C-alpha cells in the first residue's frame, strides 16, 4: 500500500500548520526560507506567514543564516518540545512500518497458499 501523506499528517490532520511542522520534522538537517517551504507545501506566503511566526515564537524554528534577502530557518532541535515531536514522529513511522511489514507477510502467505492450491 502506497502512502501519499506522512504518518504525522495522517494522525494530526492535513492542515498547513501540521504540514509545515511535518516538513521540518522530515528534513531536520537542512535550512529553508519561508518561500521554499510555501512552494514545497503548495501554500501561499500569506498562509504560511502566521504559521511561521507561531513556530518561531514557540521556539520550534530558529534562524540559521541569511542568504541575500532570504532568512533561512531550521528545526530547533534544542527545544524540548521539538525533541518530543521528533521522538513521537519516529514512533509513528516505526509503527506504520511494522504494520506494512505485517500486511506484506499476510499477502505473501495468501499468495503462497493460492499457488499451492492450484
């Protein structure tokens, strides 16, 4: 079964705020500008502005550097709430992977049985 949404988004809802957090939780080693995130998520700069401000104010994002006029931000891994979200996201992904492995085993057993019954 192919996933189109992350486990984090499936669990917490497909809102621009959740998708923005999910993006940073997924790509934790890189920094991005508001414009890059808005483009990646398919949302407008007007939509991302209040989300961005809330994430900065909450300490979820931190400014890393400035390139030209673009301020680059990354996930603030020193924030305890961010560390908890990273841990939770890892557990969700691990659980989903375990479920898919089990589904694959069931499908494989079913295929083996149907082949031997012929």
